[in-house]
């Protein structure tokens, strides 16, 4: 399972295509909701952008550590190839 946190539609599309259909995806519309969802959904991969407020990023990082999830923060405006490369590496680690 992967958790996408407040991703713009174009980034969400690239992430979904990169991850593929074999990994389920849950989406959170805000960082606070995502932090609560981590303990319930138990994703192995969390994907968010650095646009998320620092406090919410820190809470997500703590939740990821607590559950053993791999977390990736994408740079706003990153191109599709960069996102694909970053996510391919993260998927390889989170879903060996």
C-alpha cells in the first residue's frame, strides 16, 4: 500500500503510473489526515511534496519511522523523469 499526501494531479498521475497497478494507493487531502491514516492504513510507501508545512512533514516522518514506511518528499516542480527515478528507487526499497 502507498499513501499519496496532497499531491497535485499531474504529480499524482506520474506517481500512479510509476508505482503500477499491483500496489494499492490511498490518498490524503491534507497532512494532518495523512498522519492519522498512517497508523490505520500502514502504508509501506508515503509520497508527499515539500510544499507540505514543516510541522506536518515532521509528523509524517515520525509516523513513517513508527510503522517502518519509506517516505519520499518530492520537490515542487520536479519533472516527470525525476519523479519516476525517485519513485522507482523508493518502490524497490519499500516493496522488495
